[in-house]
């Protein structure tokens, strides 16, 4: 049992209660903290809430299957190493899981010593991986490298200027930003006459429309006398 094991938290997403009991005991004895969920929807929510060090999940989960959970995790900016633990042994399933972002694939039945060894290897490798540059605020994920934006797992198509405005808001979540500050940051002009142009308001309106397509919850709010604020 290693020092790293004591510090690591594992999220187990599995609907087989007997297997959950076995794995909780096995991983707990190795010094890992273990949390569990019995369906894909609950597992996804718990992963986003707790940001575990490692995720172990089945494919055939209720409510949302393992492939969908992995896709949502990656789109939400959760880059914790992920192991698929499944009775499906087809090459196609292995390829699909790994292509979606899984880091390992172990078939059932499995040897417990092998599972623990793979868990330790994944945790060791995750320490050397560069941190994701993605910005995540509530349901919104923005990747400044790929320039992709998702809300609730749905990709949003933004113009270059809309992307820049949203990125500025996401770097300052919960902080009211004045129209003048936004104009200076995005248009690189400190002297824009906001009395003659409503360009900031126009782009905020564009963003609101696109952000609200996949959710009814508004996230860009007007702050009277100041400007706008992005809230989770």
C-alpha cells in the first residue's frame, strides 16, 4: 500500500451491488477512498461534483451508459483517468471506449491483483499528465486550444468574437464586468465610446441566445449600472 493510495479517491460507477461491495472492500483495504453510484446519471453528477482521482465504470449502466458518461466527463473538463470494467470483450467495444477518452479497459471476470495494479499505474501516470487548459463554469466547458465550447454536453458554435467574450467571462466567473472592461479586453480599445455604440450589449445578446439553447437556466445576467456577470 502506497502513500499515493491514501490520498487518492476513486469513483466506482456500477449497478451490480455484489460487485460494488467487493470493490469497495478491495480498494478500501488498499488505502483508497471509494465513492460509488449505481447508474450513469448519478455517476456523472458525482464525478462533476467531487472530481475524483480515478473513475472505474461499467458500460451497461442504467439511465446513461458508460460510453455516454465518459463522453460527458471529457466534455465537462473532467480529465481524471478512467477505467472501463465490463463483461463486454469485443474489440469494437474496447476501441469505442478508448476513443471516447477511457484510459484502460478490463474485462469481467477479472483478477483482483491485476485490477489493483492497473489502478496504481493509472494514478501514477495521471500525476505526469499536464493539466487540462479547459475552463469550466457550471454546465459550460470551454477549451481555449481546440476552441470548442459545450453546455450540458451540447457543442455550441461560436464566432471568434463570441468565443473571446465568453472566455473573458469564464476567466472571471461571478465577477461583474463593466461594458468598458469588456470592450477594452475584446476589442483592445480603451476609448470605445459606449454612448455611441452598443457593441458589447449586442455580443452579450448573441451569447445568451446560444448558451440558452441547451438549457433554460440563464447564466449571463445584467448588473444594473455596471455591466454583466457570468454565474454557474
